[in-house]
C-alpha cells in the first residue's frame, strides 16, 4: 500500500470518528482543509466510497451511511464494540510509524516519556486468550498472597491509563489477579488449557472497581466526594468512574456520588487531587484517607525526617 493512501485511510477514519456522524459534504469540507490535500483537490464521491470499502477490507472498520438520518456516515461497532475500539487504537499506533523527514524540523518539539523494554509481544497474550491457553507468568510485584510466579488462566486484557493489564485466575489457588504487563518479568504459554467460565463478563466484573485494583471479596458501596477547583472541571469532562452522578452543584464545589469498591488505587487517586477533593461518605473511607493524610503531615512535620532530608 502506498504511504499517501494509508494516510488518507487513517485521516478518513479519524474524521468520521471525531464527528460521530457526518454527511459527505462535511467530509469534503474537512478534506479541503487537510494538510494531506496539498493540491486542494476535491474529494470525489466515487473515491470516498472506494476508500470506505478498502478500509473495511483491510482493517475491518466499517463506515456506514445512516439513510434515515440525512445520509450521515458513522463508524459501526461490531457486536462487541471493544473490538472496533482496539482496531482503531492499533491503526492509530501504526500511523505514528509513518512520521518521516517532514517532521524532522519540529522533532525537538515532540517529547515522549521513556518507553519500557518489551519482553514479549501483546499478540502472544491475545493468542493465549483466544485458545484458552494457560500462561506461566513471573512478575516483579507480589500478588496479595505473596506470589511472584504462577500459572495464570488469562480471562481478559484491559488498556487502562496508557498501560496494558492482563487479568485472570491463578490455576493453583483459584484467586483472581490483575498484572501490569510492563511489570511482568517473563511470560510464556504452556501446553495446558483451561475452560473459560461462561458466566464471566469482563465488562460486568470491572464496572464496580476503579481501574485494575480488584478485590472480588468486597462489595461496591455508595461514595460521596466533595470536589472543587480545577479538579471539579476535570470531573465534569472526565468522570472519575462510570457510576459518577453530580448530586449537588454549588458555586464553588460539587458533590459527586459513586457506586464503587473504594480500593487502594481509588484512595490514592483521591489523595492525588490534594485539597480539591474531600471524602464525605462513607465514614470508613473518610477515616482511611484521613489516616494517610495525617501520616503524610507527620512525615513533613517530624524533625527526624527533616534532618534526613537536609543530609541528603
């Protein structure tokens, strides 16, 4: 495939995805403003349809026309919408590899965090999930039962906060664990297989948890947070959890309600908001967060810690 043609495919997918729904006339207007259209040529309807069919054949991403809604185009989900999301994510990542000499003059203005060394391939993990193949896994962080090596029946993978996680069951203990793939030291398939439970739904399982800090022995509960400042603005556009509801909206603050398991990761996220966030309910969570706040204050107010800091 020619490089320019690949760029046009990615551009068309992004244009429709960001618009959610858009008529062909809107697509042609955006094409006239696109940096890919150096000669400012019109996008012919026939070319557009050819691109649509090629995108579906090559990438499995379908751009459909809704004739009942003013002939607007949109990206159709497969029966499992996560499949479509994953395909678009991987296609976008692939498009980054197309950066060439044209970006060289501004290369010093593109900053990236150090990338971790990849000791394995994500496709190998996906293949193990497809075939219900048990994985032998070693990681740098012990599990809740103090194990760093185990045989894992992989139930699913999840992309959370720019990192991939694998979630599954310890074959020996039947305990459920989540692992950050960047913290995995070694992972390899075995000849053993497992039976994926028919009544297990990853989406349903994770809906009551915050991120990948899961404890299946705990039940979700109502949590109320008083949030102010810029953190409140962020909560309006980026909800902290899918269950978030704004129950009070005052001039200087809002009270948000959640139905969630208040795990350690959730507590640490609250603390990361500093003075912008206060736990109102339940009292047990408020006490846990207050204990951590007091410990932080003690460390900064204790002379022995100050002396050690000065010595360093």
